[in-house]
């Protein structure tokens, strides 16, 4: 569940940010979160190596019980992109800082979902293709398969891809 329900999004964004498919996946375990349901060993640390040589690490802990939070810090040669910080109410009171957090992904990502659907509708109206394709989904699914094997075996696992079908070159 942790890999194909949650980590798949980070797999997709790593490939998007680096413009390079993921070459291998490795999963490491931390001390088990006592809030996690039986059979779910989390938190995890996922290490992704891309074909271009970028190494990305993702910490995943979905049972933290304070809300729904996604943060990304991408460190590049000439700067850092800090993505997903809470922009809502922040209270500083009695030596503490508190921020409101989303409870679920539906409130956190509602504007992004709306924007993605609107871009698709606009592209269809113009007879164009915009946004991710099923090939993007395939690349993420192949990396998820490697992630599941890495989780099961505790080893670094190479991602196995098929060649891109000619169909996708027609869309460019």
C-alpha cells in the first residue's frame, strides 16, 4: 500500500523534476511507527537513482496523525526549490509556532486537480494534447514494481522498462 498508493507520486515527481527515468529503487526502514496499522512497516526511506545520475531520497510516513502534509526540497547545482510549505494560518504563542494542516489529500490538492482537468478540457477543445500521458503512468508503474521488490527483499532493485511505443512520438 505504501509504495503504490503514496510513494508513486514521489516517483512521478522525481522523474518530472530531473527529466530522467528512475534507474533503481532502494527502500530502507526506520523504527516502526506505532500508529501504523498491523502489517505496514513505516516510516521508510526510498532512494531513487535516475538514469542521468541524480540520487533522490524520499521519507514516507503516512500515519503521523497530525494531518496531510507533502513537502519537497529539491537541491540543485544553482539553488534549492522548497515546495509544499503550508501557506495558511501560522500562530506564534508561548514559545511555540503552530500552523494549520490539511486533514486529507482531497483538500490539499483540490486546486491542482481542478487545474489539471481544466488544462485537459482546454487542450481537447483546441485539438491538442496537454499534460501527462499513459506513458508517464507506465514509467511510474514500472518504478513502483521495482519499489515493491526492494521493499520485499531489502535490496537495491533496477527498474525494468520496455521501449517507448511509436504512438507517443506522434503526440509531439
